[in-house]
């Protein structure tokens, strides 16, 4: 049996288990076992040897320590009231524009993503804070729900980003460089959402009065309230690139700063601290389980030589590189309708990464291709959070705000158009992702 055939059997097992609602980590673990059993004709010696070494080898990876730290930083930010301060500051500056409150929501999502790193947490938090204000100012439900669901995706694009850390660990890339590469695409995403909001608001809210402009005193006061967010972001990013702190140390400083701010604001008493620690532990355990399952699956696929054979097959048939990357992005869009973001990254990167790095793209080096592909893959994965039927952000906004799911789905459609244009732009112009790194 060929390596590709064995690999396809293993992937079919994983997808079948996902259809039965088995956890993705367990599914990939069992898929890896299938590879070992087929390759070694049922002999379990190699499998047991790998299992004996695999968990310790992965869990001793220093880079993985940054995941719970960034998750804890996001938990502290939620209970410290930073999200409300961000929304109030954005509203004070642009709330009087046509659709300004919705734009302020997107801006607050981007700011919150800079200290949270989770799209689901961003969408859930902003649903509770922004939706009542949008309702009070008579924004259409579809626009409000679509804005929050789309804005939530900025949580995994604006660094720090847990999926970017996972991608970097899988392909042995620099986490710091990936963080820097994501900044400009994140800003482009926010501006694209603002353009969508302006167009929709101009058509549906043209007869409604705008909100009065806030005074400069109010604006300055709101800026003072969000200074902790800016300071945490600057400390984390400058700490990494200034050379005085590595990624784990910078994340530790950020988590401590958010925890201190939350305590000073009164949100970090015993109950808030308990929920922050439990939330961090649960999410970390889920991610680490997926990491171990993905490692065994990747080890099994490596035995079959499936990724290398696929990469060689793509090179041999002479497909244009842009056609290959387009096909990969379409596969991501399809998977996004039925899988969550981390599942897609763990399941597909070991297969797609050798294919992409084996093709010439715009005279880029392998490191540049790795970073460029990581940003593009992340953006397509984030679209999966807002595409039916399993767009998690849609369900979160539906549950948090009480908006009918059908209306949330209709409200997200214009934002998907903006996402498509942004991805096309970044595929054609890799320099947008690599600009800050080159500087």
C-alpha cells in the first residue's frame, strides 16, 4: 500500500471520528495509531517507543509555555474591565460618525485582541458590552451582530495570537516574527470592516440622526483608561524586539500587568481570580491535548512519507504556485464550515506546509514563505469562525445577545466579502506581511 493511501486512511479515520463528535485531539491520536499499525503490520513496538518519548519531548518545548501565559493575560483583561474601557475610548473618538458605534466596536475588538489572543473570548466579551449600546442607539440587529462576530476574528490575528504560536511550533518558525508579520494584516482587516460598516450604515441608517460628538475632555479621560492596554502591548512587543526579554518573559510581564490592573479596578477578587485560573487551565489542557494528538498523527504521516510524496507530486505535475495556494485556501474555506480553527491548523499544516515551501513564490526565501503562508492560513482559518454552519463566533453572538442565528448569519455576509478582498490582496502582495520584519 502506498504512503499516500495509508495517509488518506488515517485522515479518513480522523474526519470520521470528528463527525461522531470525538474530540479532535483524541481523533488525531487514533489516526496516528492507525498509521503505525498499517506501516508495521500490526507490530506495536515502534508505536510504544514513540509514545514513550513523544509526550515528554513535546511538553518540554519551552515555546509552549507562552500559551497559558497569554491565555491568563486575556482572562485578567476580561475581569479587569479593559474591554469596556476600549469600547468607551473608541466611541468617544468615532462614535459620532455614520456607523461610528459599530466601528468603535471593531476598534475595541482589535485592541482587546492585542491583549487577549482569543477570538471566542473577544466576541463573547464585546457581545455583552457593545450590543446593549448598539441597541440603545437603534443600530440594525444584523449590522450589530455581524460587526461583533467579524470583529471577534481580530482576536487571533492581532498579536499575541495562540493559533500563530501553534503554527510557529509546528513549522519551527520564529513566534516573534510571525507576531510582527500579523500587525499590518490586522490593521487592514479592521479598516476593511470599517469600510463595510460605513457602506451598510449609509444605506440602512441614512435617515437616523448621528450621535453627538464627545468633548475633548471626555476623549482624554477615555484615553487615560486605555493606557494600560497600550502599555501592555508595547511592553510585550518591544520586550521581544528590544532584546531585553524573550517571548515567555514578555508574556509573563504582560500577564502580571493585566492581573495587577484587574485587581486595582476591583475585578480581580477571589471569584475573578478563581475563574481566570480555571478558564486558563481548561483552555491550556485542551490545546495541549490537541498538540500531543497532532504530534502522533504527524509522526505517523511522516512514516508513510505522505507529505513529502504529495509535495513531490505537486512539483512534478507543474502546477502554477498561485493555483496551488488558491486550491489550499479553498480547502480551508470548506473545512472552516465544519471544523474549528485549531483543528484545521493541526490537521492541515503538516500536509500543506511541505507543498507550499517546495514551490517558488515571488523569489521569497523559505523563511519568508513560511511567515507569509502562516499569515494567509491564519486569515482563512479565522473566516471559519464566521461561516455557517459551525462558525463559533456566530453561535457566541447568538447566545450572548439573543439575536436570531439567521439574522447573525445574514449580517456577517458583507464582512465575508471584505475578508475575501483582504486575502486576495495579501496573496498578491506578500510584502504587506513581510514589511515590518524587513524593517
